[in-house]
C-alpha cells in the first residue's frame, strides 16, 4: 500500500518522527496494548473474586496477539467503527470456554483508553530520554561559551552585549521547566480507564467490587487509579498533547534562532555538516540549516495538534459523539512530531559550530553603538538620565551619519569628555565590560542541571 502522509512515507517519515516513536504507536503496539489490558483486567477480576481464577489463567495463556487475523480485524473494525470488539471476538475464540469471562463488565472505551494510555506511557518515556539528551547538549554548550561575548538582539537589531552561553542557558532553562512539567504529567495523567457502559461500574454490582477491580487493574498495568471515570473528562490526554506542543515551541524557538544565526549575513553558527546535508539541487554552495527548519516546522504543526485536542474536550454527556475520534489521529501525530523535533535538536546542538571571531566582528559592525546604554548609565548619576540620554543619542546619530565609531564621537563631546575622560570612555565601549549578571545567571542554570 502506498503511503499518503509524511508520517508513514518512506521518504519523509524520519523527518516527522523517529523509528522508536513510530513503533510505540504502530498497529501492532496498539493491538498488543489492547490484549495486555484485557489480560490484566481478567487477572484483576480474578483477584477480587469477580471471575474464576482458572478463567483468568486460561485467558493469560491463550490470548496471543500474534495469532489474530489482521485482515479480519481491519474489515471488522471498519464495520463496527472501533477495533476493540473485533479484537475481543477473536480473543474469545482463542480462549474457548474462558472466553465467556473476557472483557467482563468493560466497555470499548475502557479498553481503548487504557491501551492508548499505555502507549502514551512508553511515548512519554521516549520524550523524557530525548529531552534529557538535548538538555545535556545545551548544558555543555552553555558551559563552553559562558564567556563568549556576542550581540544581544531585540527586534532583530543590536541591543546590548550578552554571552552566547547566556543565550543557550535561556534556551536550556525553558527545557528544564518542561522536564519538571513532564514528570508531573507522567504522575498525574497516566490513568487507567475502567467504568463500564456509562462510567458507573454498574455491571459489577452496587458493592465495592467495581472499584477494587479498577484499583487492581491500575496496579497490574502500572497506571494511576483515578478518583472517577474519565470517559468524557479528557484533560489528561489534552495536558499531554499541550505539553508536547509547548516543548515543541521551545525547541522551535531554538531552531528559529539557530537558522538566523546560520544565515550568510550573521555567520555565527553552522549546523553539523556531512556531505550532501542541506544541499541545493542548483546552488552547490548551499548548506541549509535542515535540522533547524524541521524544528520550526514541528512547532507549527504541534500548535494545531494542541488546538484540536482542546476542541475535542467538549464531549457530550457520558459518551462523546465524535470528539473522541479526533484523539485517535492527533495523539500519535503529536508524539511523532515532538520526537522528530527533539532528535533534530540534539543532533544540531550536539555538533553545532560556533564562530567566535564572527561573533566578535558582528559586535563591532555598528562602531560601538551597542554600548550606548553603558555610556548613558555612566553619565546619568552626574547629569541626570534624560540629559545623559540626549548627549549619547546625539553621539550615536553622528556615528550613523559619518560611519565613525562611538568612542571617537564621545571623546569629541566636551561635556562627555569632562565627566568621563578618554580612558573611561574606552572602557565603557568595551562589550566585555557590560554583561551584567549574564555569567551568574548562566551558572545558576548550569548548577540547576548538575
């Protein structure tokens, strides 16, 4: 069968996902998770005394996902609208007499939701590993360039000098907070689903058996036992996807910065290069920032995944009439996109080439204008901030008009020269002397990652 999307295309799939994440959300993985859930449910019910132990043991021994007729599953799923009943039908045939106790008191959504949560548990583990790998790359990069002075830019123009390590530490700090959020999501949202037809567990009677079964099922699968059925309260899955989108946005910001810094006019960074990577079909000189571009693309696509999940939260009464189906498409695609983004970022940041000389040259292209604030703040205590601003503004205007440099124009001002002196002017025009708390903040981020 021919592929029809970038997620299953043999050409594009490794640009919009990773093999490990595709395996988590493959059909085989989903079917295995459904079977695992059904077997775990039987075991939990046997422990509570809802079904015979012999039946649970037989179900565990005979429910073999590899023996399911895949073509029959595909055909029956299209007819029923859900894959669980077709799977249960075939599993019951495998189990013989014990098949009568399979899927006891459960509803389709119980099994599908739990299976998806199991997949999400594995997927979040992969995200955590890749996020840690990227954070490690950024931590090393920030430490290496803690004193590498570069131009800080606001509105795409020179603002004040910073260090490249500081810039990287800002990127890293966002990912550190995402790591905390990820840990919280894994604790809070990986919940078992078991509520029966309307969520009340009425099929297991008015006693405590239903809740005991749910608790045992959660323990069997390593998931959290929720306070109440969440068939139509989808905040857990929504939080997962929104977090994926937020992480993707932070990684996309890195990609956007790096792509610009790789441009010819900046030339301060270069992505790792191997022959042919980022090449053009017509311009032999091109080395396009491919990883950064994919990081930006993933961020844009993930935003729409979060939007779709938020829309799908509005589920009617005790069973939705369509929004649930949105999740079937969105959840796997969101995980695939972020897996690609993180992998591309780790590759790029793990081997990025930093041109310190170009950073210094770019600092100087305005003739020292980037140090205007430093001079103004030095004059302000004796002249007042407004008068100091006017004097330095006039000097900056002369630099722009004459293409001279700030130190020269400041020394030409009798007032400035009187209050500062030539040596102090030269000192104030040195970018390395006006970095504020950049080093302290960078080291604070690095200590937090120790």
